[in-house]
C-alpha cells in the first residue's frame, strides 16, 4: 500500500509554526515511506479565506523545502461531492433533516448544559416529525440542516502517537454535516476529501483529537476505509500556555523576514515534537528524512524556545558556505538601501571573505548585514553602547590608539604581523592586549563585537584601518575635552 498523507491548511492566515510542523511531519512521513504528500487548501470558509493567503502558504512551504506531489487541491471544488455524501447519509437514515429554528437551537444549548449524556433534542424533534410533515416542509422550502446520527457505543482507534484512544459516543453530539445554506461543515468535507484522495494516514495537531471520533464515524457510515490517525502534541510558549503571538513571531513568513535560514527553521520544527533518540541537534533536511520515525514523535507538548532557534540558525550559518549565503545576504544589503549589489559583488573575493568571517558569529542573515555595514560602508557609525563600554578612558585610549596607528603604518598587512605589533605595544604600555583590542574594535567597526580583530584589519585594509584609527583618536579627544 502506498502511503498517502496530506497537509490541509485553511487559507485564513499565514502558515504558522504549528501548521508548518504538521506539514513537516507529514512530508517527512511521506518521504521516508516513499509515499505521496498531497496539498489541499481548505478554502470552504469563503469569507475568511483569500488567494493572497493561499499564495503565502505555498510560498512558506516552498521556502521550507517541503515540496508536494499532488495539488494544491481546493476543498471548495468538492462541494457537489460533499453535498452528495450528505445526501447519501440522509437517504440511508444515517443522518436526518434538522429544521430547528434559532430559538430552538438556543433553548437546546441551555438544556444541554443541564442534561445528562446522550441528550439529543434535535434528533428527538426530527424523529417526532413524521414522514408526511417532513415531506411537507421540504416541499414548502423550510430551511434545514443535515445532521449526522451518531450511533451508540464507543469509537476507538490506535493513534500513531497516543496509542489506543477511546471516545464514548454518548459524548459526541449529532454533528451538522451540511448547513441549511447547502455548505458542508469541516468534518464532512475533510472525510469526503480524504476518502476521495485515498489518504492513508492523517497526521495533525492534538487540537483535532475530538474531531477524530466524529470523522471515524462518518467514514464508517459512508462505507469508506478509515485512515490511520496520529495527533501531534501542541506547541507551548515558555510560560506553558499554548503558543500565541504573545510569545513572539508565530508565522513562518516573519522568520523568513528576520533572516532565519530555512534549514535552521525545519531543523527547529523537527525537534519540536520529535526526538532523534540521541544528542544530535543539528540536522539538514535529508538527514531528518533518514532518521525520522513516527514512533519518536513525543507524546507531550514541546516548548517553543526562540533562543534555540537563534542558536540553531547560528550553527547552520556557520556550516553553510559563504558562496551559498551570498545571494541572500546581498539581497538584504540591497534592501537596506545603503549600498548596491554591484558594489558588493564587484569585489567578490573580498565580499565572500567578509561573509565568511561574519557568519561564524551571526544568528541571522540580518546579523550579517548589520555587522557587515561597518565594512561595506565608507563611514563607521559608533554604537553608543560600544562607546560607553570601551571608550571609558578616552584620554588613555586615544593616546594608545594613536601610537598603535603609528606602529601599524609600516607593518606588513597580515594577521600575524598585526598581532605582534599590537601585542608589542601592549607590552610597552604594560597592559593586556584586551585593553587595546576593545577600543580598537569600536574604532574600526563601531561595534562591541566583531570577528577576530586582526581579521577585521585585513578585511578593511591598511588605508581604511589607519583612517578609522585616526578618526577615532580625534573623536575620543573631543569626547575627552567634552
Ligand atoms: N483545515 C484544517 C486545519 O487547518 C485541517 C485539519 C485536518 O488536518 O484535518 O486545521
């Protein structure tokens, strides 16, 4: 049997972290079992769905590298099949017409709170109607919904994640499957579509657990084979509450925008709910495919840890060659409006060297761009925090950097030579090298962090390094006076 799984997002918003993880787990399961990954856009909520959101979801899936084999199909295109399925259930008395008025519905709602299990007032009313009155109403055009007649007993399935799961059918309300306006409800549409598409495994979030017995009952009533279900635990924020905007960005688009690498994002999503079984944390997508098993999906919720995402991005940046990062970084430099792509790629060796150095400490593409500005632009901008931390003693530092500038002017421009000059001066001044390096770093980059200072000097070249030292000396002198 070929495994067929699907991802079925509703295009009512961006692809969020939980949805992306569901997509990833389905995709991994399909790839691992050489099955088929189907994409179905559940656009039956016409008012809240939009083409722009469909596009955004497709874009996010592509960005993550989750390619689909079939689709995208649109749920709205199955409308006549959904209606036919509801009709079929009606004809076989597995569903009934519900003529309840809004007042009756409101009354039922209150009565349900007080009533015990298995109280089904709408069904009772429908059954009391009698065939003649029912026909009369249908012919008179009285609006009705179609409700599914939940059978007595128990609904049991073996969940891929949670094992044997049971629901007492008395706890399941007779669900509406077709509204009075002829539109299907989620549970009917999903079952009709999954059956039509031959879906063998339904992997989705725990938030759908209570829908599953309803869907199983519908499959049985429609005479379709029931797929295997697996429910992945929810993602929680660090405070233990369900992940929401309060915890930071939740849509994949926002992370793309922030310069998170897609490889880091899928690595992060995979670890949110899947345990590789050893200490390894950094994975490329093909490696995850190789190692993924449903048995290792965690039963308990996982906590969304932004710090971890940023750490993983750092690890992925570090292992990605500068040449592969270059187009992404260039685009972001260009977006800043402060430099042009040609100015960068025109001196490609130097530029790749810059990316190569910066990517080792960066935790996003934006980090590379922000730090890189100091090298790309002519002028260096002193960050206030860096200045107040490392130019605390401007009189001493300006004198020291002034002497450093003199010593470096005749020095061969190689890291080892630059280092021995700087260390020589530190020894002469009777201080540790750090006393010179920190103010020098601010002078050269404006920032408190940078790659190794000697690499920075090589990257800037002699002229710019000496120029920046000179400018810092003047800046400190005027600061000292002020
Ligand atoms: N459109 C539903 C959702 O986004 C699909 C649920 C399912 O996988 O059945 O929640």
